[in-house]
C-alpha cells in the first residue's frame, strides 16, 4: 500500500568567489517548474560546504555554476569530498564558463555532465529526468 | 570545535537517506519508522513561526549556533512552500544559515511543504522521530511563514516561538490574529530598528488581555484570575497549554524578547526564555501532553493518507469504485457525501 | 515638418493617445487616417505573407509598430527644443558635449587583466601599442572581494578572472614602463574596495612622480549593484555605500579631474532586469550616493561631474540608442530640477559602455559582427568611453588575437563608414524618438516605484531587485528556448558548440609568483609604519570619518588590500544575503 512520491532533489551551488548567479537562478526556476526540489546554497561556498550540504539534503544532483575559471580545481575536489562521505551516488553537473576542451578532464574527475551556456532548460530537465535513479 | 554532539559523515548520510525515504513514502519507510518510533523521544522540538520578512531564518541560525555552542546536538528543519502547479520547490533557507551550518553538531535539512496547507510537510513528525533516534538534543522547525497556516507548527512543537518584527504595519495585525494564540515565547527581531520597543509593548499588551501575572512562571493566586470567560476555544487552548488557575499551581505567561538575530544581541536571553518554558512544562507535567497531541496529529494525518491512498491509484477495486461513484454523482443519482459513505461502508481495497 | 518642431508645452505625463482617437484635427488626423489606410491596403496583404511569427516586442517590453511616421511624434507631444535641444546643452539628449565624436572621438578602452602583475604588464603594453587609450584593470576575484592572494578564500582563484593586486608593489609592477599620464584614463572596478583602489592609483602616481592633476583615474566604485547583480559585496550595503562615497569625496578636494564613480546599469540588465528597469535601479543607486555626498555639505555642482554611468542594452540596437539618449535627458532634468545643478558638467551625463551582442558558443567568430553592431549602437547613442567584448569572452579570458579584433572593431567604428561624422545621426527618426520617449517613460515609472518602496536600500533589503531580475532572466530564457527571440546558430539554424581548443590559459606559475611577491612585501616593509597606518584606518572607520586619507597612508606603507578590508569586516560585519530567489 505504498504511495511513493519520489522527488528529484538538486542542490544548486556557487563555489568560489564568483558572484554571478543569474544562470543558477534561471536553472533553479526551470527545475522547480518541472516539479523538482531545488536547494540553493547562496554565494561563495567552499567545496567542503557544498559536499556537506549535499549529504545533509540527500540530493540526487549537485548543480555547480562556475564562471571564474577555477573549475578544474574545485569540481574534482568536490567529487572527492562526496566520495569520502559515502556519497558516491550524488552526481555533479556543471554549467557556466567552461572551455569545451576541459570537459574530458572533468568527466574523468567524476563530473557527470557539463552544460554550456545557451543550453535550453528543457534539455537539462530531460537529462535529469532520464538519468536520476532512485534505488 | 567538535564536542560531544559532533556528527560523523556516515551517520549523516544514513540519516539523510532515511529522511528522504520517509518524506517520499518510498519502499521501506514503514520499517524505518517502526525503528524510529521505538527510540526514546528525547529531543526538545522548537517551532519557529512568524510573518514573512521577520527574519526567521537568521534567528534560527543564531539560536542554533547558540545551542550548539552549549554542547547540544541540534537539527534544523527549514520548511519552504512548494509550487501549487508543479509540486516543485526552491528551498533557500541555507543561504541564511552562515553561523550554524558549518558547526559539527548541527544538522540542517530543507523541507518542501509538498502542498500541505498547514505550512508543515506531512512527514515532519516522522522526521522528528528519526532525529530522536539519531540522538539529537533539539530540533528547530522553521515554518514557511505563511501567516495563520503556520499555527500547525504548534501541534508539532514542544515550544512555539513566534517572531515579529517592527514596521510590518497592517501585516502584523493580520498575522497576529492567528499567531497570538500559539506562541509560548514571542520575539521581536531586528530590535535595532526604530519602533522595536513599541512593538514589544504592543505584543505585551495583547498578551495582557488573556494572561495575568508577569512574563514567565507565575504562582497561582486568587488575584491572577482574569476576567476572560473560559468558554472561547482559544481561551481553553491557552488554559490547557499555559496553566489553568483553577487546577494548576503555576501558570506560564509568554514573555516577549527583544532580539537582533543579525548582531546576536538578545539571542542568549531568548534561548533562556525558551528553556524556561520547557522547564516549566516539565515541572508541571506537560511534555507528555504535548507529545500526545503531536502524535495524535500525526496519526490523523497518517490515517487520512492511508485511507485515501487506494483511491488515488490508477487501477484496482478502490479506484473502480471511486470512478463508479463519480459517474453516479455526475448523473445526479447521489451526492458526494452519500457516495463516500457508501465507499467507506464497502471498505474497498 | 515645421508643425512638429513648433514649440509646444511638453507634458511628461501625457498618455500616448489611441490611434483611433478622433479628437485630432488637421494634418495629424489626415496622417493617422492615411496610415490606417496603408496598413489595410498595402501593409497587411504583404505582412500576411512575410511577417514572422514572433511578436515584435523589445527585450525591455516595448511593442514595436511596423512603421513610424510624424503622427507618432505628434502622439508623444514631441517638442524639438524641449526634448532634444542641441548637443552639449540642456537637456543633453543629443550628446553630453558639443562636438561629440567630431571633436575628440569616444575613448577606445580596454578592460584587461590576468595572472600576476609582471605578465599582465606585458599585455597592457601590447594593448597600448594597438591603440588602447584607457586601461581598466580587471582584478581577480580575491582582490575584488578583499582577500590577499595567500588567503584561504583565494584558493584556485588568484589571477583567474583578472590580475591579483594585494599591495602597491603589485601596482608598481603592473604599470612598470607605463607612466599614468601616457594614456587618457586608467582605473579599475573596485566596487567593494573603492577607497583602496583609489589610494593605490594615487600612491602609484606619487611613485611615478606624476601629479594627480596630470592623469585621470576612473573607478566603477558602485557597491550597491553588487548586492543584486554582480556579487562581490563584502560589507552590509549601507557602510559599503558610505565607503564608496568617501572615495568620491576625497576626489572633490584632491583630484576633481578624476572619475571616481561609475553607476552601473550593465550588470543589473545582464542579470535579468531589462535595460529600462535596470536603468531605474541604477538611477536609484546614483541618487543614494548623491544624497550621501550632499549631506556631507558638498554642492551638486561639485559632486555630479565626478559621477558617470555605465549604460546597458544588448538585445536591441535601437533601444540601445534610445536608452542612452533618454538617460542623458533624465539625468539632466533630475540634476537641475531635484538638486538645483547650474553647471553644464553637473547635468551632462557621460557614459561608459561595454559593447556586447547576444554572443554564442556556436560558431563564435559570428560574435565579431554581433559585438560590432552592439558597439555601434552605443556610439550612435553618444557613449564617451567604449569598451568592447571579445568574441571568445563567453568561453574564457580573452586571448591576444580576440582582444586585437575587439580594439580594431572600435577603431573601425571611430573612423570608417562615416559613423562618427555627425552628431546624434539618428536624432529625429520617428522610430528612435518614439523609443526614446517610451524608454524614458519606462525608466521614470520604475524609478517612481522604487522611490515609493524606499529607494536603493529597499531594493536590496526587501529582495525587490533580485525578484524582478529573476523573473526577467526566466522570461529571457523562455524566449530563447521557445525560439520567440531568434538567435542564429542557437535556435535558428542550430549548431553544436564548436569552441576551438584555444582557450586562454592562466600560467599556473602566476599564482605562485604572486604569493611570493606578497610575502616578500610583508617581509621587507616597515612594520611599525604599517601598524600605525592600519590603526589610523581603524580609527577613521570606527569614527565615521572619511577613510580615504588613512587608507592612502596605509597603502603607501605597503599595507595589503586584505589587511585593510579585514578592519572593515571587523567593524561593520559581513553582508547578509537575501534569500529572495
């Protein structure tokens, strides 16, 4: 007699000092309209803070918006922190200003998907719907 | 920094997953709760409510940091509204939790109201049970701040803290109507704003209409009996919660604390007032009563969800019966009330 | 046409009459009837075949008619003398200066910076060699947020989006071989650290032996918009605005030829507000700063010439022209009517712009033409200080090749095609004047709403700004996702992003060299002098006095940016973000 209503939960975070969060806010609104629960952390979070918040909130995804060029340092560190806390299944997607040529390295470091600017919100929603696995 | 209350990553991970399972009513949630409700209920549950813009998140942050600083293990459940259209939500309370969210003995969880009108998710009481099991000393529930709907938190909390702020004008009047009946402690936040003291006086005045004595614990004497008739439902609720001069030896009069969550001024005093209330409750034998009412509310919620569930499925006997009833109402052959009585009588599954 | 030019009392609040309104008589009525006939007989049959699907509405929400005629000017009560006047004269609609680009053309400017000072110095020399007349130093985020390069919060960000500057030693290196009087203007943003960057440029002039009167420092120094749009805020908004005004006040007495505050529309519009609402919010911010400075006892004629604005409209060419013209008119009227300004310099608004188009990651070379058109609109609208995006800016810190194309684009606009040969060439266009009027109305309405709600601080405190911006950003995204706003290679003839492997890389050694220089400075400086200077900064900050003189002394003693900001954080506390989404 279980009536399950599993929601996709996504943590949207800004790491580092970059304060441009309009992209993160637009994506958050789009995910809300698709029925997801979005937890927003605010600006200037460290990878440690983001990893902790992701575990506490038991999210399926972390969406990182990054425009400051620090992605090759901060994203792999976030992945490592998640794994260390037994949260290997929390997946990372990233958006913002990320050179295409960095994507293979980010993939290798455990970033599931990079959305380049100009991506339609529907594409992000479809991706999350298709990729989220609730055990 | 890490004291007795510190949490380790794996524990947090397990707890967080359990909360999701319970919130989602996903497979296995009954087993999880069956364990949780068998753990001793130890956490003091503090409900924090008040009109939008009162600075609830910042105050919850300050109080949480204060309690964690005294060695307690503190959980915060921050409830935000969900979209009535999509069911989704953007939960932004973490943005304001700068002082407490990094502390090792604090656990912070954002909760979507998931359509519940009362401003509390249906699962909140179950989540409190999980936090009891994880040996939290205190659970702070921050409500959405949607005015009268927020009084639901009073059912769930051991102590309800109502937050006001100077300068809300007419809004405060409207909000007060519901909130003035649920507060065990009142706070006027942004105490550095002009008009803060006047707001304190105003709330004290409103309390004075229903309460005698001085803020805090009062010994019952003949002089303390107010002229208020004991017949109104609000009055009866107050007598139950804060003491009846006819039967109790002490009474509680809700204090009004001036506080500035931003600067931290007044936060220890406010925490002290909350603890004074909890202390009085415990001395006057009220905690059991509070928990009873919380469990009653959760039982009713669970009962109604369980009764409705089969009818919400897309297939099965119940769904067929419901569809048949709908047709009969459409055909002007019966009324919804009669049809439902019939459904219950048949007890279809 | 003389009928249109006839002087008529202008009523700002006049409604645009319905086209079918029958009260008009004479030529206007005839024209309206003629236009209706044209729409019916000639336009409609043609449009039925050709008119595209999308609604013709500008990004800022103005509907665009298929055709504009003298009747449209008549409908808005257009009055040449009152609405336009002449360039360099009230109300300055046609230009802040008399000769505009026929005299001294707009200043070809470059916003640049990366890594650490030594490497960045080479880039500056190259830019000047190519013809950059103004250098605005792009600082890295740790510096902008008040952290020294060796602070934990600076991890992975030193030199990333700009050059790291922790002390005067970095500035000396940055401008090695570039005397400050050898270019027209020099400066940086420094929104949250205004008095510090001002002091760094003042102390650098002393080091180079150049009097303050002989060079011009331009700062953005507009902290209020950071809270809603750009995100480098450090302190609560009120003390941050006070410190910014300290920098302006210091210039009144010491360097009145400098340009210490640029009030920005740019980031507010880009963040979603739209150009009209963004302009209104920026004007509310400008009023806040002006009121602060006037309350200190200065006159508007002293203060206003030190401020200018950073206008922005990047979606619509003609709205861009209209926005700049309307903003100059609003500014002039407000300075004169609200504050009693008498000097032309206090009423003539100079404007900075940053040429953008709707840049895409797909086939990024197309961005060159997009950016050129966007920049051209600003020049035709009468901008004074022109920056320009590089075609690869959407993907990374621009490389030399794309910077060169950007500078050359400005030079082409300044000298070819006759773009700069007459003043306000679009003035009098039925469409542009109608848009200028429409944009002006939108700005004034929004400004009225903001002032009613309590002005600039209320926009930040009550989350109004962020709420409006999020709504606008979501609206823009939906317009693109749905194809309603056409975007070539994105939703029209869509292509895959094809950014070549040319992203400019910050040399990883830069951060190491920067931290080494910082530590050398700390080791070699006169600690007693630094301590005394920092104590003076603390005292001035706590007492409410102008902090700039004490900051200047601290900077001269090689106190660091982080050390000074730490004092401010200690006294004022951190900003508290709005939870408004």
